[in-house]
């Protein structure tokens, strides 16, 4: 939570955060932080927004605003030019293909301008989170309106928001990826017509932001079961506790036979191709998606993967239940909706 940052500030003039409609709204006012860090939000909230954590999201906002807006944008209605005159900067301290490209394409389709670096550590080096203030204010001085920020360094995304200079979107932090969660939820919505009551199996590297974000998103819905089959690592215990407290059933299995009960299978690949080879040499990465494998699944089961394939999971079959490309298209549409919603251009 951001309150750990706020503790060191003056209690007479502080930055305050709220989570209305799942999007952080940042504003400044005179007041005090109470002992339990509770916040009273005034009715006249400003329109300056950020999206930084999956835990901020609200089911009503997702189903009532984002999903319908996605369908509007998917059908090409009222998309052109709605963000004309606005500029997005992709500030990535780690490599990315799908997230960076989909955000940049989304901004372009909405009429905005795109600027980028995928090697921010060379051009905007940050040795500690507090230096992010300077980076964000430099970008704001150049009339950048929104930054999509990827960094695994602790506190960097939060500090970017705290700079209070432009809109910040978390494009993937060490333990969270809210826009990927929204894209995955939207894919499940389109594939099944709803998310309640589904059984989602997660296979692969579980100690990853994509998995944390997906589980946190699934916890917003009713009667959902997440079946975890680790190839390496495990889900953050705090994330598991958070999700279980909100009613998500989480089972951990060791055998691939558990996939036969799944409505959707979510593949999360190893870190690198070398890591995949190491796991395969140990017999840990033995998932082969072929005709026999598909025949054992439910007839309606879909297979999703949030990253581009690079020799990790073996896919030897063409099947409509492989939703990889539908998922990447949904990510584009969802990120268009996020940008439009953040800037109030519905």
C-alpha cells in the first residue's frame, strides 16, 4: 500500500490516494492521516487518474465500464481521434514485446502520440526509487501526458505516482501487472460469457507478476477455482492469502491430470529459454500440447499464454481452443479502453 510512503510526510499537507472505480486518483489537500491510515474521500474528486495495482480494481467497474467500452472499441466505434493531442511514453526498464507494443498501438489507434525507450536504465537511470520523481517531472515538462512504466525495483511505480506530474500506468512491476490481469479477465469473459464459477488452471512459473495479477483479478468473481501446477517456484503467500480471503478457491496440484477439470489453462513460461532447457533436463517442463493432450481436456477448455512463445511449452497442434492470438488482440482492446477511461474519453 502507498501509506508506507506517506508516513514520512508532513501530516498537515500530504498526498492522499483513493480507489474509486478501480483507478487511483491522486490529489493534494490539507489534512491528517489517522492512526489506522483510514481515508475519507470527498465527493468532488478530481479527474487525475493512475492505474498501478490489480488490488485497486473493482468488479463493478470492470464489468460495468471497461468490458462494454472494450466492445465499443473492438467494433471500431468512436475510436479514431479520441486521444488526439495526448502523448504516451513507454518507460521500460526491462524488455517487453506484448505489453509495450499493445500500449503503443492502442494509443496510436486512439489518435495519440507515442514515444518510447526499452532501455530506460541507460537513458533514465534510477539507482533508488526517490530518483523517479525527477524522471517523471522531466517527462511531464516535455508535455508527456501518460507514462507506462515497467520496473522490478521496489517502490518505483509508487514513487512515479507520488511525483504528481502525469498519469502513471504500471506496465509490470516485480509482483504485479494490472493491465495484463484486465486483459486476461476480458479474454475469459469473451470466451465463456462470464467468469463466475470457472476453473482456471495455472501452469508454469508461479513466482511471477502475471500469476499474482491474474489470481488477484479472479478473486473479484464468485465461485472461481484456481488450480496451480508449478513448474518452478510458488505464488507469493501474501497474494494467496489475499485471494483466499476474498473467496477464491486455490488448489495446488503436481500432476497434469488435474488439467482435465479446467475451463481455461493459463501457461506462464519460464524466465528464459535457458531456464526452460534446465527445467526440461530435470523433467519439470514436460507439457506437450498435442492431439492426445487436447483430447483429454474439456471440449470448451481454452489455453492462454500471456507472453510470446519462445521454445518453452511445446505446441504441436492447431486447435480453436488455443486462444493465444485472441488473447493478444484482447490485450490491445483492453489497453485502448484503459487509456480512454483514464482520460475520460469514453
